[in-house]
C-alpha cells in the first residue's frame, strides 16, 4: 500500500459461485489494512456469471462504505459491462 492506496488484483480468469468465497476472502484481507482508496484490477478476468458479478458488486459496495473504489480492466468485454452500469 502506498499513500493509502491499495491495489487488489483479481487473479482469476473467471468468477463464479465456485470461487467467489476465495475472492471475497482475498478482498477482505486487502481491506484489512484500512486503505483510503482501493483500485480493483480485474486483470485476467474474462468471464463471470451472475453470482460472481453480484458478489463483486457486494464487495465493492462494502468497500465504498469506508474508502474510494476504482475499477480497472484491460478486457474490453468486462469494461463494456461496467460502462453499462
């Protein structure tokens, strides 16, 4: 963490109900240092189902209660989906 900014890289090619608990645990650990800003790097994420998407949104909402949150992704598909929101 530098200057209160924590970068959380989602190192999963997919996010579904099968690995959502692992992702949440890693995200909660990243937030445990109480950053003022969090950048969620969706990195290799290529696919998520409705459970994965809902879980990601819940994690983001939880983080937003205590810090600023930004998303980044090099995937055009993931980027396009978040632009619709």
